């Protein structure tokens, strides 16, 4: 049905005479209400909000006085009434609307102060299904959308952070609010209800086991506007998705300048990689540059792991991101700050370590309070022209795989430990990925090449460059090698053999597996198949 357009221009300023307050989060509500009363605004409220206002000795009418109907069904029905929605939606300058309001005794509502039941927080708390359902707000979103649609006459406050500025404007303008602010608040209100509905629909999709629902909504809350994106001519912003997965989004930035788009992207890659290593079992450090690792190692301590990770490619580590799976201690911090580093991210840090990092005023230190679970489910989203690609997170871990020895020679115990280590790292290297490892440290990494052979050669050359710089042996000799996907031909394997690798881990599954296995046997190479690929684009 066609809807007639309202061509009555919105007033530049609109005086607030009546406010409806109905909030779950009552932070700042009483102070706001007190300021409104001082300006002569009539307060109308519901349930717990009304009780809080009365406790503060503020004059307030119960919403049932407007509706002529009590709250029923445990508060499920209290504001869903024409006297409320008519007061929000009525166009004051439209004679037909004004006549309907007068005929039916509907009084305009000029200010709506509403925030919603904590649906996402209830889901995150692990609450039962009934509790989650009960925390789906109905009346709140309905009122917010009504008031925001009619922002020509209604201001909608959904965020306590906006209360102070709103009151200041009212005081400066004799109790009136400008159109620009009303529009801004309306835009924020619709963003909030969209995000709320996205959270509800995502939960329902999970409940029904629908991996590809007919409509998929994604939402985020602005964490910060960034100076620019990957390049200075691109605008950018950082949003939180509310998942609370430990990492850059949830971290406390102890010090350092503002994070850039590239910092956030690289720091996330670094922390997700280092989380593959159980902190209760081993210390681990990952050094990342442009979302690829340039060195990863396990060690007896964070310092040991850092020094061994740095040795893999100290040139590329300059200006990189350092991620730790354990608390940052002072000894390790003193060593890390010797190399120009953009970001250090760790679960925690000693006070002495924090003080050492503070000497480098531009170095960002992020503390997360924990590690993300590499096995946890989740969604990854990528935009393409005209659409979105959505996939589940790569939650496969080498510890959960049934490794199959396919060559005549089986890996030794030491080789097997290195193979598992290398495959953990390969999961986080851009495809085509080749990782050489020795003694639980990377010694050569090849990433993002169109040919797997090229990745193997680049990784070997990186190892040679590191050896030349350190004045020591090339550590790919006697190493193991991991490939994120199968070798389509034997040439990639033979390049690794030429670099000195003695054992291989790869998914298998090529039409030429037999040829590759034969090449391994011919060179006395041990090889295991994982049955799982780890492409990362």
C-alpha cells in the first residue's frame, strides 16, 4: 500500500515538553531526569525506571496513566498502545494527525529515553534458552523506531553517553533541541535496533542449526574512527561485534599511540597464531609483518621463544607485531624493545615490563586478559563486489588430527614434534604456505605465492639470508617442512629436500600423491598426511 509523503518541513528547533523514560541500563537516567524536570519537562515512565525516579523524589507519571491500561504479562505489554505510539508518531504540523491526536486524547511525546534488554549479554553469559528468549525486547525497539522515524518532532536517546550533551543543548536553547541533533540521534537509534535484531537473528540461526539462513545480518558497535585504512586515501573505522573473543578488540591498550587499520589487522593475525600454542604447556612468541609470520617459536620462557622467533627473519621483524601467549616479563620486554616494534600483545604484563615498554612512547602495549580458543566456532566475513562471503572459522587443530605416515621412513619423535609445530604455523601463513621448522622454531617461511615451489624456494632463501646475517649455518638443513595444502607435483617437495628438509607434513589428497610419496621415499624423507587443508587468503 502506498504511503502518502509528509511534506511538512521539520522545525529547526522543537521544544521538549514531555519525555518517556523506559530503560534497562539506568546509568545516568536520574541525573538526566532531574535536568529535564528543572526545564519544566513532564516525565512519564515504566516499571523499574519509574521506581528509580520516584526514589529520587522526581515527579513522574506512570505510563498506564497515558494508556488507561495496566502493565500485563510480566511487563511484556506496557507501551504497545496507540496513546504511546500515537504520541511518538504524530506529525504535529499535519492537521489530520493533530486532529486524530485531539480526538483520541493523545498527547505528544517529544523525548524518548530507551535502551534495551541485554540480549547479547544474556547469550554470552550461557543462560538457558528461556532466559534468552525473555531478553528479546519488543516494546523498546518498537518505540525507538517510531520516535526515530518521527525525528522531526521527537528526540530519541538510546545511549547514556549522549545524555549530558543533550541536556546542555536544551539549556542553551530554552528547552528546545535542534534538528541536526534529532537527526543524529535518529541515525544512532536505527543503528542500535538493527544491531539488536542482527544479534537475535544470528542466535536463532545457531539454535536452528542453519549454517546459511536466507537472510544474514551483521552488526558492530563503533570502537574507534581510524585515521585511514590500508592506505592514506582510504577511510576506515573499527567496530566491535560483541563476541568477546580475547584479542585486539577486547584488549586494554596500556600505552602507545592510536592503533592504525594495519596495526589492528596484523595484531589480530599475530594473536590468533600464538593462541595455537597452549600456554600451560609452552611459552610461544609470534612476530608478524603484513599479516604473515616472519618468525614463530616455542621456548622454555618468553625470552627464549622471542629470541628464537626473531632469529628466523630479523630483517622482516623490524616494525612488526610481537604476540605472546604468556605474561610479558621485564627481561623479555627489555629484549623486545631493542628492535623497532609497532605493537606488543599479550595476556598480561608485569609492572616492571610495562615501565620498560613505556620508555618507547609510540610502542603500543595491548593486554587481553586471556587467549582466544583456536577450536572455538565463529564466522568470518569478507566483502566482494555485490555481496558477502561468509564461512566458519578455521577451527581445525593439528592435535585433533589423525596423522598418517605414508612413507617408508616414519618421523622420529623429535621430527614429529617439529612437524606438529610447523603445521600450526602454516595454518596462519597466507597461501601458498611453506614453513620450515627446527627445534620448535621457524627457520624459513614462504607465503602468498602463486606457486608452491616458489614458496618453498623463498622460504629457503630467507633461511640463507638469516644464516648469512648471523654468521651461522643454514638452519633448514635437518629441518622439517609443512605445507598448508597438498603438493600437486613432486617439484615442491624436491625444492624442500634441496633446502635440507628431512620430514614433511601436508594434507595429501593430490591426484599425484603416489608420485610425491615416491619422491619422498627416494630421498629417505619421512612424510605424514593430515587430511586437513589450511588455505588462508
